C-alpha cells in the first residue's frame, strides 16, 4: 500500500496512484480544495476539466485533482475488481473489498466532516446548486465512479458514502457525472471565476432560473434589446430581471417555483 502524504512547505509530496503524465504540470498546493476520483479509467481525467476556467484554475493551483485507479486495490492472481451479481442477473458488480480499500486510501488524512465521499448513482439525491455550494465549502471531495451494474451495497453502507444523481438517466459510468459535479463545484471556489457576482446572479442561486441575457448588436434580425436594459436605471433593471426570473421559473420549472414560494412565506 502507498505511504501517507508528506508535506514539504506549501507543496504536497506524496506517493500516489494518479497518472503523472496527465497532471505533471499542475501544482499541488497544500490547503487547496481537491477532488479525488476513484475510477477504473483514470486517463479520462482531467478531460473537460483541463480546459477553460477550470483548467486555468487547475494549472494555477486554485484546486487540485487526483485520479485514483481502483484496479490498483485488487488482489489475487487475476486482480479482479468485479464479480457476478448475487442472486443472478446480467452484468457485473464492483467488489466491496476492492472499493473499500480504495476509499480507505483516499480517506487518509481527512475527516468526513469536511471531506465528503460521493458515489455518482442514478438512485442518489439530485445534484443541485446548493449541493455544489456545500461541496465547495469543504476541504475537498472524493468521488466514486461506478461501472457495470454498480457497486456492492455493503461498501456504500460501511463507508457511509453519499449517493448523488446527475439526473433521471443512466450513463455507462460515473466519470462524466463526476466531471460535471467537479465543474459545478470548482467554479464556486474563490478566485476561479474572477468575479464573485457571477455566481450570485445565475440560475438556481436564489432559487430561480436566470433571467434572459442580451448583448451587442443592439438590433439583430429585427429583434432589439429590451429598452429597460439600456435605460441606465439600475433599479428598473434589477426589477425587470427579477420579474423575468420569476416568470420563466413558474413556466418551466413549477417544482422550483413552488419551493421558491414556500421559502418566501
């Protein structure tokens, strides 16, 4: 098994199972928020996370990424990570002993109070902006990416793993969902977006969908920007945006609208 992490000043030097070829140029700053990803396909990372704002923030050390290969925790001659479902059925299930060792390795040096462990699963709680905010306020997060028919239930119970769903659909694995969750969380970290107000005015931040946005040209194919947005009257602009957010949310997401009304009452 790998040795525990050693801290050398501001940089963390540790024995790790992440593919260095993918992340060799990204600094690992002590104290920075980090995502540890337990996966059978570590070469899928950083993937989309290595581009745009998240990629720049990763290169600047504003957050860290550590893909951990689940296969490295398999034992025995064939180092199997999965087996057939108990009771019969199609597909394969990730073994509790293998996943348990992987989670234990990722857990070293952390407290669950400020470092949640999440399994990306269609049966989990729906991922929300509020959940992303909670994860961003932790020291980091460990994400378990399932494959095949899922993960042995016993390890989820024994390691108190939180299940989170990206939506009511099924993917071939949890890696895409993990990248989406990380992206939504990382952008809430200090200095990542550069403008804190950006995260305060977008969809879901106040329980509503975002108002329509416009920019130049002032007229396009006969369509003009609403006059209120070019009036220079900040109070009227704010009132218009609030009204638009409420109208759109009520029409498109009655579930959010109902929750919004309850919160206001």
